[in-house]
C-alpha cells in the first residue's frame, strides 16, 4: 500500500516525505515469505545421491531381461553428475556404484545425502517403525 494511503489510515497530519521514508524502511520487514528459496552450496560441501531405475530392459540371458539400478550423484555446487549401473539393489552393489561415482568425481564431498534409500539406511529408523 502506498505511503499516501497509509497516511490516510493512520490520520497522518505532518509532511508526507518523513512518512514515505519511514514506510520505505519498514516495508522489507513486512514482505510476504518467498515460497521458493535458492539454496547455495560451497565447493565440496554436499552431494545428493539417489537410486535411478532406467525405463529400459537389458537382456541378461536369451529369454530374460532386467532393469538394473543406477546410483547417481550430483554435486550441490558444480552440478557435476556421476552415475554407475550396478547388478542389484543390495547394499554392497549400491555402495560399490557409489564408490565408482566418487572416483569419477575425483573427490569426496564433506557430506552426502540419500533420500530414504532402504538398502543404505534410514534416518530415525527403529525396529518399532
């Protein structure tokens, strides 16, 4: 709302310039919350990992085809992407693919995030859940 309308609502009787300056100072404090935020990362700070299942069947025998999981990781800062197809969703295969991705990246980020991948583990998981 413009400062002139604010002046009418509060019954301002003095010069409008002083009120305009004060409203301009206060206006940023009353801006609505931005529904999307831009997150920034420093180099080497974070990598996000996920397990991807491509929409293609790969022949493994003369009459059999399978879809293999692909651990994929992306660096939060550079958006460098690495992926490696693995033979199963078991932890040792997924972690082996993860290691191949880290070798392709050439470094280990300070932290890594998996999104609820059952073979890796879950945050806050207990037997009662």
